[in-house]
C-alpha cells in the first residue's frame, strides 16, 4: 500500500485469485483501521499545499500519466493475472487511463464574473472539497481509478483510493507509480475487504466519496455519507437496451451489437444487456450474433490470440450461470453457448439467448457477463416502453441507417447517454452518468470535474 508517499505492508494479507485458474496466485495487504487513519491524515495534511497551485497540479497529473505509460507492459501483466482480461486489452486499459488523466489535466476550473460595476464585484469560483475516498470495481480497476483521480486532483483535492478486493494488485501498483511523481500524501492507495470500504465512507476526514459498483453497495455508501453530509458520486451499473429499427441491415449492425455487449466479457456497466429487434429481422440477427459468439476465442489472458478471458470472480461466475440456467429452465433457447467451459477457471461460453422476455431474470436484471438475450418486437413504441421499463438508466442505443429517425428514438431513452449506431463510445470530454438506480452525479468532462468542487461566491463591495 502507499500511505503518505511511502510503501507500507498491511496488518495482514488476503489471497488474490487468478480467474483463469481459480487459484490464489498472490497476496494483497489488508489495511487496518489504524493504517487507514494514517492514510486519511496524510491526505488531509497534503491538501494544505496541494490546493494552492493549479498549474502545478496540471503538470503533476500529466507527469503521472506519462509515468503510467512507462509501466504499461509490467502493469498489464499484473492486471491480466488478477482481472482475467487478455494482455492486449489490459495494455489498452492502461494507455486509456493515461489518456484520461492527460485529458483531464487540460480541463478548466472556471471563474465566473457575475457583477463588475461601480457598486460591487462578484465572482463564482470552484474550491476543492478536501479528502476524497475513491472506491473502484473489479471490471476496469485502472481506468475507473483514473476517472476519479484526474478530476479529484485537478480540483485540488487529495485522495485515498481503495480497489475491489478481487483486483487489488494493479491499483496498488498504480498508486505507487502515481505517488512517485506527486507530493507525499496527495494519493494514498489502500486495500482490504468490505470493512475497509465501510470505514472509508464513514471516516470523518472524508468530504467526498466517488464510488463505482453495485446498487446495494451504492445505497449503503449514500447512507454512510448522510450523517456527515459528505458529497458523493455513485455509478451503479445498468441494464442497457439496444433497439434495432426495421430498416437496419443485419450484416452492418451485428458486429457493433455483439461487441457492445461482449467487450470485457460482458463485464461493463454501460454495455448492451438486451437487444430488441423487429420480428422479421429476429432470426437473421440471432444467427449472425450466434455465429460470432461461436467464433470468438476464449481463454486465459496470456494465451495468444485470445479475445475474451474468464469471468472475473467465482460469485459473478455463479451469478451468470444461474441467470442463464433460469432462462433455459423457463423456455429460452441458447442459439450459442449456454454453459461453462469444461476447464479450470471461471470460463463461460459466449451465450446468445432467444425465447425470453420481460419477467425473465436475465432480461430484468443486469447480468454483467457473457450472456445476451435477443427479444423480438412488433411495435416500436412498445419496444421503447419495454426498454425503459427498468430501475436502471445508464445508456441505450438505436441502430438504423436513418440517423435522424434513430436519433429521435434514442432521445426517448430514460438514460444518461443515448447512442446511435454505437454503444460504449465513451470519451474524456463526454459526461458519463445515469438516471434512476444507475447512479447519482456524473463523471468526466467539465461536469465530472465540477463534482469534485464546491462553489464559492467572492463579493467585493466598491461603495
């Protein structure tokens, strides 16, 4: 762990499992409550000078991005081993993390003049909140750490970051790399289980919580923040729908639909979780998706040519297996896949399901894995209503050669982002967040940066 700019051992340790084997391959430090207090104290002390020089912060964040790039190869090996994704995808996550940091460093913290006359001068400025508790998930541990670190630091805050206990090693290493180019205590990285997360969210030093994870944990974070009125941003997943319009060409859209659902083995918050397709295109699209699913190479991240790795952890593996089994038991048909691979580790066949509809768990819930239901519709208005009939509202997409018509349909999604002929087109300059249970607040761009600040009015009386 990194506390106050120094690497420290934990009070104990816990095993980290390689999902490609199902076996423990390393040990991560388990942060004690006393060590967390030390990390919070270091972050609070570092904030006194860190908040003073905005230009220095920009330069330091860019240095951190550059330092991260110099460690792409070795960090990718760690990430692949603990998360399961192919080495190429792991390296891409690292370069994207660096790109996000560098892009964030160029954002502006505006000062808005509201009055400038003979009687008074008034302006609104953005001030840092203080210590930020950043808690990240296991699907994109480094990229989502970068989404939090960049704006938090640019705004003048300091950070204590905690990764998922399923993927602690790559984030701890990132913490070491970033801390090597920042003043001591500005970024502190700790690891541990659920107790550590609860300690962080209720810690009196914390003024802002940035959390990405499940809905139940997000609700617990909000409850923990309430007694101290801590600010928080919550990104809590989605059940994104893709609607294919009746003029779509299956050969044109099937690749984008497939990878919009199966990238990172389906373990992505804003991925496609269900597809609605006109009845006349249903069979053609199902076969195209099934053929692609059967052709994808699945294996350990270190194997050459692998496109998808294992499901990241055993509880998630069992969840996906249970959702698929439930669908099949209730009349669904697996056009491709439908079961785990017969090998060690948490490998599940890329699965395309038909014969499912609302009321089936895999349609109603977020599967977060390599299984995709394809649902026919007759009436477009009905398809939109069914797409919106969920507690989630992260994103959605519409697929058609008629861009204007597709955009009109996309605008009817109850979601934070509405895509046309794409999904997961995420960029540092685009705000990312959702409605309903998908979260509170946004990340990225000037809107995400503002979430790490509070407004202050500076008023000068000239009379």
